[in-house]
């Protein structure tokens, strides 16, 4: 998997030499894009996973959060003991649905304008800043959850707004013919 690189010599003739694929800028872009998109998807599902242990005991069946499925025995799976049952949030199913759905509201709002933003500001700037804002907003999620549900919903909408800009730009940029 070598890449042809053509250079013009001093006398105007072009010469071709092989550059290893692992040293190419294309491979570096692939690796950065892979880890970036992996991080984006991890940030996307954090609330979906965490809300199970964040809600009150009336929304869960026990005082512990078990990750066991139907195929494994309870003794094989770890149980995470919540430090204090009073630390859980008293969110009903409707509030939980609003919190989880708010991400997709932000995601849907920028599906169309993200192409214009990518063309105007460029892929590197858009991808870098949207990942940074998404990561910082995710860091503020626990504080927002402790403050108010409305603030948590706003943070989740912001995370959705940032996610679409970065993931769509990578997909569009790499599939366009040059």
C-alpha cells in the first residue's frame, strides 16, 4: 500500500517515488478521524448509560445498578453500589425521555446548516472546535444535572448541535470526489 508522489526535478521532468502508507498524511487523517468519531460516539451515549444509575429507586428495581443481561448470572456481573440512595435524581420517565431526546433535537437542528458551516469555515476548524465544545459540555453535565433539569436539557442540546457538525463534515469531506 504505497502512495505515488510526483515531484518535478530542476530540469522540469517529473519523478515518481513511493512513500510508505503508514507515514503518509492520509493515514494520519484516518487515525485522527477514527479516534475523533469514536470519542464523539462515546460522548453521545454517556447519558443513555448513566441515566440508569442516576434515577431514583422507584425507576429502578433495586438499590444497586446491575449490568447483567439475561444470558449471564447475577454473580458473574459486577454491581455498582451507589454511595447514597439520596444522591439519585427524582426524574420520572417523561423527564428522562426529555433529557435523552434533547440530544437529538440539537442534532436535528443542524443537519442542514452544517454543510454551509463546513464550506465557510473549513473542516479542520469546524471539527476541532465542535469536538472541544462537545467535550467541555459533557464535562459540565454532572453540574447541570445537580443544578436543574432545564440546564441539563440545554447542555444536551448543545452536545447534539456540536456532534452533527463534526461527524457530518468528516463523512462529507472524505466521500466527495476530487
